[in-house]
C-alpha cells in the first residue's frame, strides 16, 4: 500500500505533543490541543513515511523515501545521526523502550536495528526473515513485532530467543500490541482486523466492516483496550467493541481516505489524518479547543 | 531645438577648456609662448590623448553623431534596455552624476568618487621618521609598496608626547636632547647607491639650502640629530639569523652586475638600508624586469638582456670572516661591538636624582666552549651489515656480534630484529593467525617432520664437510674459479633444507608447460627431500647438452627456492574465502517457513494458532540484548539470526528425484566398488555424483511416505527419536501440515518440478518410451537420473569408477531390484553425518531425524505397495492437472517471492510434508473426509 501523507504520532508519555510527517520532506511537531506548530524538522531528501519519538521526548526518529533513518534532537531540531543501509524506502521506524535502538522496517523486507549509542554506521542486527516489505514494526520491552506484506506477523522474542511467525495471508498493513501486552492487533488488506493471542497465535476476534484494500492504513486500540479503532478508505473511522466484535461507531471524518490515526495514550482522544490535515477528536463532554487544520 | 542648444553649449565649453589647458601646459613648462599658436596647430585632445575635431558651430557643431561623439546617431547614449527578469527590479534611477561631465567626476571634482583622506584624518605631522619606517616596511613587504592601509589611516590627533614636546620647543625633524654647539656632520650619501631620476628629498633633517654654508656662529646651538628608530621586527620566518632572502627590491629593480648578498650585516647595515631606501626607490614601483621587457614609456633600457649569472650569488659561504675559523656561520657581533659599546655606555646626559652610574659594567655571561670531539670522530653513521643466522655463517655472526660489543646471542633471548612477526606475536601472547598455515611444514605429519629433521642434520653435516673441502681447495689456489659447482649446489641446498625441504609439487608446477621437464623437476624435488646432495645432477636428462643442463640446474634451483620462500609468506597474508566460488555448498537457514497453502486454508477456516504459527530458534545479537536490557538467551552461541546450515547450492540436479528402481545389478556392483573407493578415500571432496545418490535415497523416502499416506492405517511410521527441542518443533509443524493436507499436496510437489519436456530437451535421452507415454513419475525420475549421470560424466573427472558404472547402467534398461540398495543408503547416511545435510533446504530437519532402521522397513513396504500406487496415480493424473491450474491461480495472489526460495520451498515441501507423522489415523481420515467439502 502507499501512504499519502501526515501520519500523526502521539507522544507516548503525556500526549501533549503530536508529530506529523509527510511528503514535504519535513517532520512537524504540534501541540494537538491547541493546534499550534511547535517546530519543523527538515533534513530528509524525500517524503517522510514514518516518525516516532523517544520515551523521554528528547529525540525523534524518522524514515522515508530516501532510505535513510534519521535521529533528531527535539530541542535543537538538528539531525543527530543518519543511518543509511536500507535498500528501499523505510516504511516504519520505532524506538525501543529506552530509545537506545531504532528499529526500521523497509520495503527491502528487512528490519534493521540501529544503535543510537555507538557511532557504528552498520545496524546492530538485520532481521531479514520476511519475504516481502515490512509495513509495520512495533517494539515492546523485549519483543519486536513486525508485519510484512508477505502476510506474516513475526514476533521476535529477545528474551526467549525465538521467532514466532503467524500467517495471516493477506498483506499486513498495520500491527500493534494491546496495552496489556497479551494480544496483537493485525490489520490486513482483506479489510479485516484480527486480534491474535500473542503467545499462541490463536484468533481472538475479527473485525470487519471497514474498507482497506489498497492503502497502508493504521489501526489501534483505544486507551483502555476497550475498542478497536481503524481507518477506512471510505472516509470513516471505525470503532469496534473489542470483546464482542460488534461495530460500535463509524465516525465520518471526511471525503477522502483516512490515512492514519493515533489514540491518546491515556485519554479518550483520537487523532486522524486525512489529506493534508490532522483532526483531533474527543468525547462530547470535553470543552472543545478546536480541530486544527 | 533644446537639444541642439545644449549640444552647442557643451561644445563651447569644451573648446574653452581645451584652450585653457594648452595654455596652462605651456605655462607650466615655463616657456613663455613667443607667438600665438596658429589655429591649425591648436589641437584638442581628450584625456586619453585622442584628437578631437571641431566643426563649426553652424556647420554641424560638435560632431556628435556616429563618429567621435557620444556614441549614437542621436548624440547621446541611450540607457541600455535590460529585459531580463532578474534585473527588472532594479530600476535605473538617474542621479546627478548621469548629467554631469566626466571631468567633473574626477578625484577632486564636484562629486569626487574615489576615497580620499579628508582633512580631519590627514596627517598633520610630516613625520619623516615614520615615513622612512614606512618606506622600509614597504620595501621589505611581500608586495613592494603595500602600505596603502597605513597611508590611509593615520591618527587624527597627535599623541600627547608630541604635544608635550612641541610645547617644549621641539620641532619636527629634530632630535631630542640637549642642544649641541656644533651641528653634526651630515652623513655622506652612500656612494654605492646610484640616484636615478627624481630622488626623494634627502633624508636629513636639515634644510638643503644651508648645506654649503660653512659659517657657523659660536653662540648658535643646534638641536641634536634625529635618530632613526631601530627596527625591532620580530623574527617570524624560518630563515637563518640575519638572512633576508632576496630583496624583492633588488630582484625586481636591482642594478645589474651587483652582487646579491643574502646575509646582510648587522644593525649598521640596517641603518644603511634606512638611509638608502628612498634613493633606491627612485624608480616607480611596478612590475619591471627582464621578463617584462621595457615599456615604451620607460627611459632606461640598458640591461634588457642582461643575463642572470650564478656569479652574482654566493656559491661559497663567506670565508672573509675575520679571525675566527667558524666557517659558514654568522658570528655574533658581540666581539666587534663590545668595545664600542663600552664606550657607548658612558652616558652623556644628566643623571636623574637618585640614580648613579654603574661603576663597573655588568659582568658578561661566561660562554662555555662546546665539548671537544674525539679526534677520530666521523659524523657519519655506519650501519652494520645484517647477517642472517644460518649454520654457514655462524662464525661470521659471532665475529660481528663480538665486534659490536654484544654478547653472543643465546637462543633464549634473541634480539628483536631476529624475530619474525610470528615469534614476536608469540612473545606478546597473541593467538596465532588461524586458518592460514604459515608454512607448508604444518601440513606434514609428525613422522615426516622427524624424518626431515634427520635429513637436515645429515645434510648439514655433509655441507660442513663439503665446505671444509672447498675452502681447503680455494686456499690451496689450485682452482682459481671462485665458486665450484659443488659449493654452489651446496648453498642452495642449504637454503632449501633450511627453509623448506618438502615441497608439495601438487600445487606448484613451474614447468607445467613442459611435462617432461616438470617430471624431472618433481624428481629432483623428491631427491632433494630424501636429502641426496646430487639430486640435481641425477634428475637431469643425460641426453641434454652441457649448456642445457646448466640452465636447467639453475632453473630448478631457483624454482625450488622461490616456492619455498614465497609460498609460506604469502599464505600467511591471505585468508581463505568465506565461501568458495566452486564449492557446492551454501549457507541457508536451517528452518524455513513452510509453504503457505495449508496455512491459507487454515486462515480460511479461521483456525489460527498452531496451524498458522511457525516457531524458530532465533538468536538476537548480543548488543541488541544489551540495549534491550534483556539477558542473552543464548549466551554461548556466536550465532546471530536464524541458525544456518550448509546445503548444496541450488542446481537443476538438486530438484530431480531418482526412484529406487534406478539401482540395477550393475549399479549395485559398481556402487559397492564406490563404497570401497570411498572408504579408502574418506577425505575426498564429495562430488555431484554423491548428490544424485542422496537424492535417490531421498526419493525413496518420499516414495515411501507417499505410500504411507495413501494407505493410512498400517503404514504409520515410528516416531523418530528427537534430537533436540527445535527438531521436535519442526516435526510438529510438519505434522501439522500433514494433518491439514491430503492428496492435494502431492500434486503440488509435482507442480514445482520443471516439465518433462525441459529435461528431455536438455538431456535428450530417447530410450524411455513407456515413461514418456504415461508420464509416470518413476519414468520421469529415471530419465532424470540418466540426465544427471550424463552431466556428471562430463563434469567430474575424478570418479572414474563411478562413471563407468553409471554409463553401463544408462545403457541397460534397469530392472527393479530393491535388495542391493541398502548398502548404499547406509553409506550415504554415514556420509551425511560426516558432511552435514546436503539436500535442498527444507528437507533437512526431517532428514536428520531419519535413522537407518525405520528406513529399511519403510523401504520394503514401499516396494510392495509400488504397483498399487502406480495405478492409483494414473487415476489421479487427470485430477492433478486440473488442480495444478487451480493452484497456480492461488499462487498469483501471493506476493512474489524470491524465485529460488519459492522454488526451494515448493519442492522441498513435497518432501517435508511427507515426513514422519505421529498423527493418528483417525485424524487423517477426518481430514480426508473434510477435503471434498472444501473443494466444492
């Protein structure tokens, strides 16, 4: 799938910042509540496809069409390191829990683990088990979860020293851990989201109704793991009840494709990206501070 | 009209000015014009010296127009049209300058354009000293005359000192101090300096008018002479003391024939320079000299072609230094100046209160003479010759070391120069370089080494004897030639035996072009090895001429030496390629994700979990574990990623299957031979041939497994003993697959194979008509095997035995004979253990678990069921084809995989899915029942 622009990313700690990136080769740091642009980070040669922040909000990483993974300093806006080695576009980047390693998944079907501490230009390790491009990577304290276009979800367990490969079949667009760390949510190009048990790989739930045939769309779980949220190509955001699997809400966002979304880490607050704009959604009781354009 | 008028005005103005100018010029010249210049001689030029023509005011006036005018037909220069987009912004704003004449724009015109020092900043003091210093600086500056900045920027105000002095009655140009009676003599100008052209006003402070007056009244006092400040410029170059280099002044404007003195004298000469500089600078600064020729405006052209001769330069360091014999170094001027300075020390002026003159001069520092050199000292270092320690020259070495004052080396403490890199490394406790044997000697067995040692000792003894003899001979003088052949022979023999006596001729063939010669060379080496000193003579061809022999002797000796010396050193420099190009094995992951078709069906049935999951051993990098704060799960392993094993490279033959029918009586006989052959030569590298053999066996397994599958119940194989956890897992996954699969998978195995026609086209074996008609799998594979053998026949030349058998086999149609197959199988299994699994990737985990015992049983059963299976297959044939298409359609949906890997997975799948199963027959039956349902 291809990604148009501006996938938002929430600061995982407090949700006070939001990071967007896009085809203008820059990263932008926003205050999502006020809609103010805090900083622009430019240095990429091509469109920026994904960005993530460290646990302490001190550094950012991003990857894009220029095959490079860039480590940024948040405060100064300078490029700290530029990791080159991928043979193709970098689809997804993630910090590990302590922001000592950047994991980047690329269209060249590898995940590369870049060491932020040393000055080594080569990756610490290259996970090249996938047979097709990596679309999504998530990292927990001791696991690396990777979804690939070859239709498999691979979970590298560093503690056990094992690789679990779950076959889903359809090209995988997005994966994420549940917040309790017990499940993995997998969205694939057959317009289906699946909730898999992390340890056994069994199917816990299936969520359909949205449309995802073409684009690399995001999915996530709500702040308390009560709902499954996914983008859709028909301009809506779909909410399912996690346990029952029933469609809870189809939130119309706009006319185009909802490309990306992120849930606030602690509050019921959702960011969606469509076209060139980011929208911030909250519950009705919340006094609105406006949805920035 | 207005235009014409202004033009006329302009013309008038011009004319007036020009006329005025000529007048003034004449006045300046000082000649009073006797006659008014006739009109025709009154010329007008513009500032560039070009003539200007006048026309009558009423006959066209000033000839504005095309020719000598403002530049255009209209008589003015139109502002040029600029149409580029960039320049659109800057509009041409006309200032007053645009309407003014050029003359008015000059330096002192109405609107001066160049930067001129204003009165505020103009220096009020005509400070000659400063000027002089400036000139000096200008002369010594890298670019002569580059003191423009100093010229421009001068202090606006005089310093306080100046002000004070002035108030005390000091005038510029005077010296400071009490006034003196007699005015000091003027310094005579240096006679050596020629004065050219306009010289600067003389440097003295006095007015030039009074110079001639000798009359001096008694009561007149004079101000003391001004003192030029000493130039204390710090030495910031790397020249020697007082070395100035070539004065750019001299080089550029230097007078011809003068001697260039690189070492100018002490301070007094600097004073000279100060005095002279103005005079030398008489000429205008600028680039001149031989290379530039003489300009038309230059007056002097006397020495255009003066040649630069070396005689102008010092070729010898000055030796007219008075007295001291220190050649080539500029003596400190102390000696000379000390006496004077003592005089000078007497201070003439008033001594301040509280101070008194020193009664004794400061004691000068004592100067110690440099240490005296020994008489026989030679300032050249002499290197002692390095002599390698051999038995021959040990005496010499000893002598040398004694002469050097060193004690004789005992072997324990060798000097570091005699150690080579390896030994130094050993001393330092480094681990020796692995992999690359540094010497061929390491290839030898212990026994051989001992033998070599003995031989060496023997030769040493002999050599010593020989040497003694030859020495005696040469001493007696009976044989005047310097080196007898014996001695020569001996020397290289020594070298050989010392360095490396055992040359392995197999990989070094210097005379490969000439087999006979090579043979002789090898013989020579062999003799050498045995320690025969006449090895060379013996191996030479007696039929050759003396000269040829001599040459060959030289060649052999040199070749042997060359090999001995270079091989060991070179081999330590290079390491083996990680993956040899011609090796038949590659590294592939041990476990691979199996084919997805069964998983697809599982996904369709939403049976996630065991069916869709593959689990592998995976080794994270140590550093990654560290960064993740996770203990390394495999602390002992150096592996990273998935475990890998060596497999055969993918080739066509890897994917061919050979049925057990291929083993004919002939093969059996031959294979037994092969087995013996192998037993005798275990270390031999396995050839392609082995691969095909293994495939044969592999196929027998698959055959058996398919049989087992077709007949579910009784054919349940025994669960093989599990080697370790991973393999258990692998089996599990395999069994999963088998559960999930059915006859369908069999077709897939076939589908991955290239079509029959391809093989036929390649190997063109025609004798199989039954197989071609029925497309029986057996026929196929037999055919394939033939192909394999033929190809092998061409490729491998070593296994003659095997080949012979294979050819025989190919010529005869092979009746089925299962019994004799087993020895081969056993042997192969052994070999597999020795060399590791060598089959296409996915097969391996299964293959490893297989032991001989179950195989045998399976095999027998296999034979029995064979016929029934055949029929069964034929029935299925149609179905298969049908499903093949279906399968392809499915495959399209999948994302493209690497061709090789997909191929391998597919082909291997056909084998691995048939692996030993531990499922219950009930389970299998259940699957079978379900299958037709799915198909609908």
